[in-house]
C-alpha cells in the first residue's frame, strides 16, 4: 500500500504539560511557548507524530531543562551568636567564620566561606 503523498501534519500527542511547547503543524517546528523552570520540572518527554493522511509515524522527544543560578545566596544560619572574652591581648584574632550557600535549585549544591571577622 502506498501513501497518498498528502500534506504531512505534525502533532504533539502527549507530554506537553501546561502547553509549554507549540508545534507548527505544517513544518513540524517545535517552539517553546511559555517559560520553563528547572525548579518545577526538569524534563519533558513529548510523544510526537506525523500524519500524511494515511499513515501515522510516532516518535519520542526528550527535552531537558538546564538549570541556571536564579536563587539568592543564603546564609547557613539566620542569626549568628558568639561570645568573646574581655581583656584578651591577642589581636587580631579570628572569632567567627560565616558561610553562605549558593543555590542553583532548592537543594544547596555548594558552600563557600565568605567572611572571616
Ligand atoms: Ca535555578
């Protein structure tokens, strides 16, 4: 059996959560229609099909969202309390090391010492 040779139509049939992606039915071009957020969804798996009016071909498209650093750095503690002794003659001396964490996602991926008082 031969194809009719009709116009191909392209379609996303599954996985287009929230209408994030748009497909141009005539060309098959897939466009990002809304912003993606790594913190909410890291991967989309689209079922994608082409239909020539007689036959339908299906495939799968895996789209990974790349994380960018869009979170504010945070100190590890909300308040630091220390005690220093009076009449100590040893100067200068370290009394506290404060660190903060740069966050790429909800989980902290690395820490960096920022200040020595
Ligand atoms: Ca991020």
